[in-house]
C-alpha cells in the first residue's frame, strides 16, 4: 500500500488543522492506520491509531482530547483532526498502515505542521 499525507501548514496556536492521508495500491480496509509525528531533534512519536473499520481508536495521553483520528474506507483515506494546537505540536506528521492494529509496516512521506505562537 502507498500512502501520502497532506494538509500540513503554518497555523497559529489555538487553531485547528485536519491532516489527510490517501492510500492506494491495496484494499484499504485490510489495514489498520496510524499517525505519527517527529519533531526536530526528537524521536518519532505515535499520536493516533484506528482499526480497519473505525470501530476502535487509540491515543496516547499526551494528545488525548485534542487529536481525533477517523477513516473513510470508501475514499481510501484516513484523517487526523488536531484541535487547540500548541507550539509543541510542531513536527512532521506521518501516516502508516499495518495488517495488525498497532503494528505499522508501511509509511508515506510526511507533511509538515508548524504552530506559531
């Protein structure tokens, strides 16, 4: 499966942003999907996961309540809604796919999110 994230940009703190990830090449509903981010000088961090039909989601405590992951299998897409943006959310955001929920094997190029104070 090939993945392409989009929707990043420069936003003000306190604002919202929705990232999209388009998938192609395989049956999208075969995959659990996840979002990760990596800030400069930091390790890659998991921020959201969703199972194949959207019935199960998972967030780390660091983003719970501000991040919402969703998917549309008819459109072969997964989304990440980010609300109440903080400067610390500045990072490159990546989407990933895997046959097993929580295990991601396929990655696409990221999209940059920059939050200004």
